[in-house]
């Protein structure tokens, strides 16, 4: 009876298949990366090398793909974003994988993103960076604000106690974008932060009383390492908002020495006046003063000026 090997040889097209196989084998064994590996491992015989063609073939193709990288999303390698390496293990050869540079950068970005939480903050704000802020920094007060923000990041990121900052100025001078840059700067140093658009978030807090999430949200705002309250003073003030939300959060953070940053269109005096009134027309200057004492204790006021609306650049 004819053997299987002989039967295969007698199949139509076998000669062409054999020819293509020999061409492929030569291409694989003469690949610079494969040849370098074989030189470094002279105990691998020619016969043994032929048995490893499958691993060598995968290695060659993936190295070629990396040299002509189409980007992380279009990576054709067996493990997307990973670069294969030939490794001698006892009497055989294995393919081991290490993340490429693009994969490492992508993972770093994902890790940084996980350190930044936000409520009602636009995506472009969460992508803010200090270098872009410096690029658009013309007004001296804005340069000063950016410098103070950068100092805060460096101090907090190195584990030192840092006082918060109260950025105030008219609409569109880049206050919120500066908070985004701070959040990203802190994330690069492994520090968690939370940015909230205060008016929207306070409206949500009222509805969270009925959906059971009020306590967890309050706990997050009280305990997050760095809290940033954007657009403070633009919310509809009520006694409940002032005394049971803002007051409770700031009291806890003051006691625990947790830094809080703010942006506002109001200076300290204007904010105190805002906190004195409620929608029902009540006036309570003493309670407003108590809130302001906590804000002043937790922050230093920094004015941001300029005539240009920087939202157009962001």
C-alpha cells in the first residue's frame, strides 16, 4: 500500500506547492531578525530550525508589521499592540510578547483617565494641557494663574500639603480649561481628582435623594484627594444647597486638610453676597459668612483677566 507521504507527493500541484514552500522557507531563514537569533543560538541545527519555521514565520511577519506600523487600532499582529520576540527555552523556541511603544502610551492614557472623574464637564476640558495654556497666555494675570496652578500640581504630586486656589474672573478667560490642565497634571503624578460643574451637579444632587445615590455622591465629594468646583456662584442658591451640600463638603475637607479648587465669576465679596440669599428671598449673612470662612481657609484667590474669549481657542 502506498504511504501517505508518497500519496501527497503524487497529488496534482504538489511540485508548485513544494516550490512555494521552499521560497517561503528561504525568506524566513534569511530574514535579518531570524538570522540574528540563529547566530546568537548556534546550538540550533538546520534541521531543528526548519521545525521552527512556524514561529520564525510569525516573528518575521510581525516585525515587518511593526516596522511599517499602521497605528495601534490597525495593528495586524496576533496580539494587537504587542511586539513578538524569539526566546530560547531549553530545547525549543517560543514567541513571547511585549507591549509596543504605542500600546504603553495608550495604557498610560487609560490609567490617567481613570484618575480623573467629572460631572457635566465637556470632553475638551478633560483633554486640557498646560503647554497649550502657556501658548495662549497673553494677559499677565492669566500667566500668573497658570503658574500658580502648575505649582499646585507639582506640590500636590510630590506629596506635600498644598492650599487650594480660587480662580475668579469674567466669563471665557480660561478658568475651567485651567482646571482640566490641573486634573491632567495630577493624573500624570498618580493623584485622583474630581471636577464638577457646580450648578448642574447641585441640581442632580436634589434628584439623587430619590434614586438612592445622594450619600455616595456626597462621600465622593468629601473624600476625593483633590476636588474642583467649577462655576461656583452660578447655581440657584437655597438654604439646603448652601448648608447641607456646600457647607458639609467644605467642612469635611477643611478638617481633613484636603485641597479644594474653585472657579467663579464672583470675587469673595460677590460670592458671600450670593450665598446670603436663597430663592425664597431669605437673607442669612451669618451662614454665608461661615461658608466663606471655609472657602478662604481652603484656598487663595487668584484673578484671571484678559479681554479675549479663550473658549474660541479651545
